[in-house]
C-alpha cells in the first residue's frame, strides 16, 4: 500500500495524515510476517488514533473491504451507530492503552451493511515504552452466536412449555434433593404453590416409613449411577391424600460430568391403578368361580378315583390273599412231606427201603422250599433294583448242557422225552454264569413240569449272525391266547385257582425275562393254544467262539447235590461252631464230625470268646442273627485280638441273610467267606476245607 493509495481511499471518516514511506514499509513488514497465511482471523494494525494502517486477507474475507478501501480509515467504520454514539471505540482504545489489552464480543458491520458477531482483541503496541499503535484481531463467531441464540430461545420455549404443562409435574432438584423449580402440573398434581415448595426436600411427597427406609436417597443414587431412575408407587399430596405415581428422575450434568441436579417428572396413574385393581378383583372373582368349578369337577374326579382306588385296593387285597394262599400252599406242601416222613423216621417203624425213600423225599421237598425262597428273594431284588450280575465270558454250550443234566433225572422219572441239539459254533456269551444257568433251568423245568407223560421237550442251540439263540419247545399243556401276553408278569398263572395242579408261585418266568434283559438279550414265547405246547426263545449277544463243544453222555450223572459223595478229609481240624439255634448247630456239628473234625459247638458270642481263650480253633463257622451280640459283633471283637490269641482265625458266616449286600457286610466285618442257609452238607464241608487249605 502506497501513500497515494491511502490518499485515494474513501473519505467517509476523518483521515490521518499519510505515514512516511519508511514507517509504512516497516509496518507492512511486521504485519506480513505475522499474518500472511491467516485467513480465518481479521488481523490488522491501528495507529494510536485508531486509523487502519495494515489489512490482511482474513480481514478482507470477514469485513468485505480490500486494503485500498480501508487503510487510513478509522476502525469505527466496523461498529453499529449505537456503539459509535456511546463512545465505544474510544473506550476500547483507552482500555487497551491503559491495560495493554482489551477483549469483548459484540456485533460488527461488514462493508455490505450486514452484521456479524465478533470476538475482538485489541493489543497496545509500544516501542521503547511509547505507544505506536494497536494490533487488532477479529474472529467471526456469528454461527456460534446464532446457535447460542437459538438454544436460548429453545430453552425459553421449553421453560414456557414446562411451566404450562398441567398433566405432568415437572420440576428440578438440586444435588441434595431440594426443589429448585416448580411447574403448573406439579402445583395441580401435588397441591403446593411454587412459593410453598421451592427449597424443601422432595421427601415431603413420600410416606414417613419410606423416608426412614432411605427410599429418596436410593432414587437419587440410582439416577446418579445409571443416569436415570424410574419407579411407580404411592406419593402424598399437600392435603395428605395419596395418588399412584410414575416417577422418572434424570441426572443433569455439566461438561465435566459433575451432577448439577436432577430433573424429575411425575405422572398421576391413580386411575390406571384403580382400573388395574378392579381387573384384579374381577380376575380373582373369575378365578374363584373357576376354582369352584374345578373343585367341583375335582371332587367328582376324586370320588371316581377313590372308587377306582377302592376297587384296585380290593383287587390288590384279593391278589395278595391269593398270593399268600399260594405261598402258604407251596411252603406247606413240601413241609407236610418233610414233617410226615421225619416223624416216621423218628418213630423207627420204617423198613430200610422206606427209610431211604423217606430221606429222598425230605431232601427233594427241602430243595423245593429253597427254590421258592430264592424266587421270592430274586423278585424282591428285582423290584428294589438290587439284583446284581457278575459278568464273564461263558461257554453257552456248557451252560445248556449243565441245565439239561439238572432236569434230565426229573424228565426221565416223569416219562418225558428230552432231546437236545447243541452247536459247536455257538461260542461264548458275556454273562453271569449262575444267573444264565438259572434262566435255562427255569425254562427247562417249566417245560418238563407242564408236559405230560409221553410228551417231548426239545432244546436247540443256534448261532445266527451276532447272537446266540436258545430254544426250549415242549408238547405240553400250551398257553391260551388271552393269557399269552401275561406270561412274563409277576404272580401270573394261567390256572390260578384252588384246582391248579402244577404248583409254583408264578415268579419263574418273570425272573427269566428280567435276567435275560439284564444280559442285553430278549426272551419270547409262542403257543398255538391250550394243549398244543409252548416254545420259549432266548436270544443273547454272542462273543468269541469256543475251542470245542461239550458232549452229553446218556449215562452222565446228574448235577444235583448227591454227586459230591466223597468230601475232603478234615481229620483233626479243630472247628468252633457258633449258633443260637440248637438244630442248626447240631447239624453243622454232625456234618463236620462225620469228616473226623474236632468240633466245639456253642450258642452265644460270650461262650465262643471263652472257648477261644481256652483253645484257639483252626476255623470258625458262625451264625449272624443271635440274641445279645450278633455275628458281626463277634467277628469284630475276634479280629481285635492278637494273632496268638485267635485274631486271625479263618471264619465263615453261615446265615439265613442271603442277599448280596449281606455277603458284602459279612466280608467287610471280617469273615473270609459267606454261605447262605440252607446249605448242602457237601458244600459246607468244601467251604470249611477251603478255609483251612485242605480241599482237593
């Protein structure tokens, strides 16, 4: 800018004498170094009188004047007339000269006459302490001011809106919960005027019990923690009446996140609450009516259930009576033979042939009784889930052959032809050998029992892919079609009346079915009807193949208890027998003395311990159930003794407690073996011989 340019500028305002060329150049150099690249700020220099001496691109953009139009003009050209009239321009320069700096915000005027909101900073420029001019920086804040003005207007409208809302109580709380504002809706809803309530704590709207429980503090804490808290509950008006309210409390924060207070909005939902309570009452009434109908229906159903239960109970009672009668019959029948022939033997009136027949009859009927008891125990174990199997690889040919040998004497005595066809390739099955033998014996025994003289029973063994099939077919009395589905039910008997002639409790086939299923197999029955025989088919999963199959000899001995007629010698073995039952004690004593053992028999634990203190035996045979101290107590006391006093004497528990858990309990208590009563004499001898190491 040259001096001639300044002289040619418009003369609307007073013009300062032109600066010297050297001063102007110095000023321009300083200005150019500062502001050449700035376009967002209007930066220019005034002389001490307030006349423009420099002008940047930002000033051109903001104010609309080019340098040639504005340099040399007084800066008041940018101010509204009302500011000029009040001496605002002189005041700003005086303040900047006095304080070194002046800053404010206000309206300024562009070349085209439009206004903009500006932030203005005027700084005094000195050289050697002498004022040489002012630096002026102007920033356009019109957009911010417009937004702020709009915000203020919006806030004012919102304030007016809130103040006029009559359906909602809208008010502010300070951080401590005291009321800071109050609208028309709050006055209408709660009954307080603004001058009555502002400054009070908002707990005035709550019941005393809620205040004591800290409900108000909890609500403010919830709003502070989560930003918002909402609840419904009873609130109290000025006149003491209650209304059901929906309450929303919102935390109000500043830019740093500090809580400035809380905005609270309350809505009266008493009408809705009343309708809800009416609906609840109606619903309860309807529910009561429905319950009454259900109760009436239930009463009728219960009466019907009671009738059916009574009928079922009566039927169960009849079945129980029939079962007990059957059990009584099955137990009394062999007992009759045992007692009768026993009396005859005792009388000494029998010939040697009759004596032999009497003994044979007593043994046979005793075995029958044992079988009945075993069946009852097995059924009890099945019902309670305590029937346990011990699996091993079993040769199925051997099992079938053994079962045939057991029943063959009975079949021959009855005149029933027994045929079999074993299979060398049948292989092994994973089974409990004893339980599998029980299955086969039951099926074969039933077939022989229900087949008349001259009839036939055939056993076949086959090995289809992956399984072993055992078939037992007879030409006996057969099964009626209506009874066929019930063959495997417990206590089911086709001729369950007093005229039945085959005996039994109706448990054998139920036990068979359960045992086969425990082996992972199936058992089925077929019959063309009564008098046309029956066929039972057992299918078991197969394992490996055996090396060879057994052969049955027509003259092979039966596998009953009489085959072991040469017991091991127990000469000189000292045996202590402990049993409170005289007959049982004397039987054991007689069997063992027959093997040339030295037997001491006592009837109580005290006598047993006293006998041991005098002489330590080689082996002990003890009962479990004895009065006073039982066998468990005896063996524990014995095992507590030192070895030289008998603490390690081998002992067997001979007891009528025959369940698997009874065996486990006996072995755990300290017995080396467990044997169930009744026991075959030969078996007793073998058990004792094993304990003292003399068997075989």
